[in-house]
């Protein structure tokens, strides 16, 4: 296992993230969280009369723990809630089902009674693990019953999914309303959550297109959740040919979009969490000439994981076990764009306009197609052209 660690700071801020990062060491097998004792005390208090969690493990399917996005947000929730009583497990490379089973087995052997499995690729491994370890509680992020492949979600498993298409729609709508007409979507891999983000983005940009304003979108999956020279080169080609903004959707793949954007006076849209701080920190330390992040399409990873852990501690596991919580705007603020002044970097699109379209999605007046079938492309108007690049 290859272990590294940084803490996500979209909510807590840079100081809190730095403190959490430096609080623990690493090993070839796992890293133990040493978040604040106050967080652990909160968990202990919640457990009175409930089922006090002994230890939580976070197992990832790919990428790094410090991806400034998906993995990191989930680890922030676990480490923030559990204090010292948690570990994470990262494969050295893209994991197989056998690798994922090995990580789960190691987590159980290390004393975890709750395991948070991150990524839809855990489906088949969860079918095995839920049967193998009936006394362990599994929280599965971006995993559905279909991914698991069983007739029903196992009784000791709670699936958490999100309506990423709504977040993508809001980002696409906002950026097009802000006057940007040459857009790009850079996905990590064509997995369901990334597809929903991308197709939502296309739908939102198309909905914002007005008579006489043509929208063009380059659409590409990098096949990985990290940036590299080849992807950066492709992004440089996009920007140099007129692309103004790229929605970088897939863990650490954003680094390629940012690197290319900064060479061409371009911009990016972040994903999963508010990534504005990356640009702000880059400007502050002199790495970036300007902040390339206009906004971020977010989903409530930390909030959903934190709530599930609190339910276990409160003795309410039976209310969520064997079910799939699918979170969207109808369920609360689990989806959206960051509205803090420091993160709102649009030129003309206003928060009032944002709240209006957000409210229409929440009420059902606007319905966003939630297809995650890569072969079924979203329908667009005559004003929008999407270049799907293989």
C-alpha cells in the first residue's frame, strides 16, 4: 500500500487542513488520523445510548488520498469525525477486485468495525465483503445495488450516491450565462458519477444558450484520475484553439487542466469540492499568475459520510442499512456551486440568478437527465455543438 495524506479544506479552511495533514505519519500499510480530540469527543457523546464506533477504515479504489477532490473529501469526513480512531488504505496502482478485497481484509484485521468504501468499483468486492464480515458495517460511496450485483443491497451495507448531473448542470448553465461559449469537459474515466457530471454540464450549458449565442464543447475522458504530460498537452491544444473554460472532473486530473490554462490565460471549473483554494494558494505563494478557478461543481461527500457515521453512533444504523441514499437538491444542499464571495469568480452571472435556477431544479420545474450510459449522449439544441473525442 502506498500512503500519503493531506486534509481537505473546503469547509475547515487552510489552517485546519494543514494541522490535520501534519498531525500523522505514514507507513507502507496505512495512515492513522489524528484529527482534533474535540471531534472524537463529539463522536463519543453521540454514541451514548447508541452503537459507539470503535474504528473506521477508508478504502479507496484508485488515485491518491490527497487528490484535492473525491478521496480527500471522504477522508476529511472520516478523520474529522473519528479523531485518532481511523485509518485509510490506498492501492499502489489502479486496484483489481482482489486488491480491494485485500484492503478490506486488512482493515478488518486492523480493528475496523465500520469501513467506508470509496468508488463504484467496490461493487463486486462489497458483495464478497458483506457476506464475509456480517458484523462489519459498510458505507459505500458512489456504489449502487447494480454495482454490487446482488438481488438487494446487503443488510450490513449503506450505499451513498449523488445526483451529479444537477451539479454539472448548474456549472454549465452558470458558465454559459457568464458569457463563455467555448467550453471543455475533461473527465477522469467514463464511470457513472463522472458521466453524470459531464452530461449535466452539457445540458446546463445548452439551456443557457440564447438566440445568436452558439456554444461549443470539447468532451474527453483521460482514462485516469491524475494529470500527466499527455493530458496537459491535449488541454494546451484546446486552450490555444479558443477553449475558454474546462470543467476538470476526475480527482487529480485537474492538474493538467490548470497547468494548460495558466499558459493560455484560460480557466477551469473544479469538481466534488470547492477547489478555489487551490488557485488562491497558488497566487499567494507565487506559483500561479492568477486564480484559474471560476467555480466548482460540488457534491456533499463529507456531509453524507459524516451523517452516516452519526446515524451509526446514534443507534440508527437499522434505518439506513440495506438502502441507497441518493442525494440531490430535493434532499437539501447536497449539490451546488460555492457561493462564498472568495469563490464566486464569475464576471456577470449573479448569485440571485444561481439561486433561481437552483430553485427550479429543486422544485422539479427543471429536470436534468441523469443518464450514466456513455453511449446515450444528451440531447442539445441547434445552438450547441458537442465534440465527443475518443
